[in-house]
């Protein structure tokens, strides 16, 4: 998305956030939900607000772009988890794929992602896609199956690559802490890396070689 396209949403989104924060503070609440995307955040941590506002702006930009290019039968692009999960559970395969697309975009923090057509073509060829969708005649005609690398079991595209990037960032932090003599903190960081990978269901043999080596051969620096 181009910055100029996002700018038109910034003032509107900032006003929405201000209203949400004011309401929460008046009620004595520590947490509130982001407007439109409905993600929980701390109203007292002002440092994260610019990031959250940009994220909602990106979500709105995706919705606007989707509105201009989506098939005539498509509902509005869902922005919150409640919206896209409801669509995913729909009996309509067409509505369900829009829900899966919305969830995938949200998982990508509304950043770089496949367009809707490429996403659904990949979905129709993905082994994890429910058979009722993968074998739907109308969808297959409109979106010919095409193998696209990057889908996970939740049909979110690009998640593994993002996990690798996070792992590499954590690995750099672990290395810096170790060099600075912060052995206990470094070991905790290593544990966080392992836990994240286990949560995602990945084995070290499936990882980028550098991450696999890191997990398999890390010495205990506390000694």
C-alpha cells in the first residue's frame, strides 16, 4: 500500500483511538479494544499507540482496495477476528474464502500479502484447505488452483517466513546478551525461541539452517 493512500485514514483513525481511550479512562479501565480491528491494548502505554494506529490504517486501506477489486459476490473485507471467524464458519464457500483471506491479512499485520485472486488460487491448491472449498466447482472455475508456497495449516500465507524473521531478531538479541555477560537472560531468550517454534509446530529440520543450528548446538553459557 502506498503511504499517500494511507494518509487519508490517519486523521479519522486517530480520532477513533482518542474516543476509545477517553471512554476507557473515564470508566477506569486499563485496557480497551482497537477500533475496527478489535484488538486488546493497554490505554496507559502511549508508546504503542502510533503503531496500533498505523496498523488500523493499513487494515482500512486493504478494505478499500478490496472493495475496488473484489468479485461482485463478495461481502466487505472483515477486519476483526469476530468478523472473519464468523465468515470462515459460513456454509457459503465464497463467504468462507473471504474470511480466510481476512484472517491471513490480519496475521500479516495488514502488511505485505498476496492479492485476493492469487490467495484464493493458492487456497484451491492447498492441502490444508477444507475439501468442501477446494472442490467447489464455481470457485475452481473462477480461481483455477495454482500451487503457491507459503500457506500454513490455518491457511494464513507467509506466516512461517515472518516467524523466521522474528527468530533471527531474537537470535541476535540472545547473542548480544551473551556477549554482555547476561547469561540467564540469554538462556531465557533461547527458551522463548524454542517455545515459539513448538507452538507453530515446526521442527528444527524444517527451519532455516541457521535457526536449526542455533537450537541444536547452543552451549549452556551459564557455566
